[in-house]
C-alpha cells in the first residue's frame, strides 16, 4: 500500500475542516444595535481660547423638569474646524438605538461660578436657543440607524468672558 494515502486523507480532512470553519464565519450577519449621528453647524467669530466645545446627546433634555444631572447618552469634544461649517460625527463606539430628546452643541466653561452652569448651549438640533422646548427628538433604530442633522448657526467668541456674556447655562 502507498504511504501517500494517509497524508492525502489528512489533507482532505484538514481542508474540509477549514471550509467548515470559514463557512460558519460567513453565516448570518450580526444585527446592528448602534447608529451614528452626523452633524453640521455653521459658525462664525473666534474659536474660544478657553474651555471646550462639545456635542452632547441627551435622553432627557437638560431643560426638561424630568432631567436628572449626569452624563449625556453620548458626547464628543469638537476640534476647531478649518472651515465655516463645523462637521462632526458621533460614531465611535456607536450610539445605542433609542429615542433621544435633544442634541446640543455647547461650550464648556472652564471656571463656572456654579458647577451646574458649566455647559452653555450654543446650538440645539431643531430649534433656537430661545425655544429649547421645541428641540427635535432624534431616533436611531435598526430601520434608520444613521442620521444627519443640520444645526442652527452659532457665533463664538475668543474669551471665556465674552462667551459668558453671549450664552447662558440652561435655566440661567
């Protein structure tokens, strides 16, 4: 009998096992459970020298009486844009599918008088700063996992003192 046969059988079995393992990895696609939010916001003025500009997503809006202070559902620190339109994504690690009450671009005051006044809204999805209660809810789902939002324009100021003069904390 030829000794090549056991090696051939072993090769065939190894190949079948490899095909089976690869086939198992190519099965049904894993369902998404998170989405992304893309935003754009025209801005003018001077990027603040102090503090941070952030985008924050809230399940319950900070101006809603039912709001409990705590971290937002998702957020991102925004770098100074190179153009007059600020473009940003909240994508990593992904935003869980849900209905959110508000998306806010805010300036984080580096030295607030009161810690509850450290975030000053600059722009809110679906409304202006005078009508926060009209903020557009954002819903991410398996049917619509990704959204793109155009926010109202914001004018920024170079110093913290100027930012405090022109923008107020929620309820302030």
